[in-house]
């Protein structure tokens, strides 16, 4: 065994859908080197004089949270350059998000190419950046939400190819409306490039959504928002997603986007397939006031972001520790269900279930230590203490 850099002991470890008491986790470099249970006699031989030893004292220990849909924080958005990316990531790290997909709103293809290039450069340097998510521009005008209607377009082959090339292998997710002309070919091109396709900001009906999922789309972008709802004679895309076992449903559990009872129904309807996301915009971790989301002005009041013109919800100011607290306290989920939705499920949605989302041998040394009120007390990413 390699030298142990960090040893966390006496924890209530929640990972893999179960809770272990008196658990310990050892990190070597950026990987988990050992996981076990027991008293000091069971873990004391792992440490050396150089090992950082942390007594969890019965607190919760979970894998690092994974946010696959996030636009920014700390007063800045991920589309504003490398310094903005680092500023926003630091805010989310403090709230338990160890790995983050950087989401971009609708922009021109030229601007998206430039933004993707910056994200690719940063992702090459920082393993905690999972890559990029294009939430537009291949979306429907009726359900565009906080996206500039003048920049929406159909998913034609040429812009798709340009964006794939600009991403240099770092695009992990693309949201599109499957009813648009060219969508089937776009789904094929994106999935062949190893990119997860998400259905969202769409007028699609149940059958068209089913067809998109059958063709390779595997995510539903912020379920219930930016799409038709569930009607008993027109079930819509949410029902198509719960029906299709390979599909992950994103949910913004901030108490604004989706009612807690509807969140509970979603977890019951698609167990193990709900990924809690933030969809956080620049005001996250900052103050109320005026912000920009892409090219659109946003006003944040009492932590709720809405377009200044029209009043559509414009992302959130949620962090994933807040989503966890709401999931357990308001929705009534078990701690195991809630943690899975922050860790294993999003990791699987972007093809990283083999090394992220669990505290297990060989997995990334990403962890969050929380108190009994699910408030973050320490965060580790790739074996480094982030907070």
C-alpha cells in the first residue's frame, strides 16, 4: 500500500446506498486507498508521522458531491473566462461540490467556441472540472426559459461539428429539443462523440421524447422545468424519462423550481435515477441584485433569480448541500437516497461511475464531512482539502 496522506476515522459513512458506522477512509494521493470500520486498533497502523488524521467524531462522511448542471457563483458565470471559472468553483467547493460540469447558456456559435476553448484549457489543468454542458442553443422557443430567443437555432450538422471540435473532448452534456429539425442526426453525432444528450427546453410530447431516448439521449434537463408537465392523457417528457430505465432525471431541489411533493414522486417513479443539480447562476453565494445570464438581464430577489424582462425563472442560487438538506428534511428521503442523488447517479449520467461517486477502493479521493444538520464542515477533492 502507498503512503496514506489523509485518514478520516469514526465517521458515519454514506456511500453505495448504505451507511456504515465507525467507518474510516484513507486517501493516498488522489485515490481512496482503504475503507473499513472499527476502532483505533483497526486503522492506527495505516498512519505515519506525515498522515493528516481527522476524527469525524460520528459526523456524516459522504463522497464528494457532483453537479452536472451549474452556471456559476460568487458573482460570476462560467462563460466569463478562466478567473471567473476559478471564483465560481471555489464557492461550490465550500458547499460540498467537488466535481462540477460547467454549463453554458445559449450564445452564438462563435462565442460558444471561445467559451468551450477556455473550459477545455481549464479542464486540462484541473481534474475537478468535469467538462462543459451546452444548455443551448438547440432548444425550443416556447420553453426557452432564460435563453436569448434571437440566438436559438436548429441542431444542424455544421455547428454541432464545430462545437465538438472546440470542446477538445471536454463536452460531457448537450441539451437539445428533440422535436427540432435535425435532432435525430444530432443525437447520433453527439453520442458517437461520447457526449451525453439531454432532452430539455422542449415542447416535445411523450412519444417524441421516447424516440429521443431510444436513439441515445440519456438525461432529462431539470425535470418539470422548461417542458410540458404531466397530464393524465398527455404524459409528456417527464413520464417518458421515468419510463426509460437508462435515463437520468435532473432536479433542482430548491423549493422554487419543483414542489417537495413532486420531488418525492420523482424519486419514487425513478429510483436511483434522480440527479440533484443546482442550475446555479452568478448570484449563488453572493447577494440579491442585478446580474447577467448570457445576454439576458436577471434580477435576484430573496435568492430567487428571474429574468428582468418577463419574469421567467433564470437558474437558481442553490448549492448542493442545500439540496441535500431539503431532500432529507422537506422531501423526506433517506440520507442514503439523497446522497446517491448527489454522487453516484450524476457520476453515472456522465459516464464516470467507474471512478467517481463512491468512497471505495480506487475511487477518487473526494469527500464531504457534514454535521448532524447536514452543514458542510470539510471538503476534499482529489485528495486535497478544499474547505
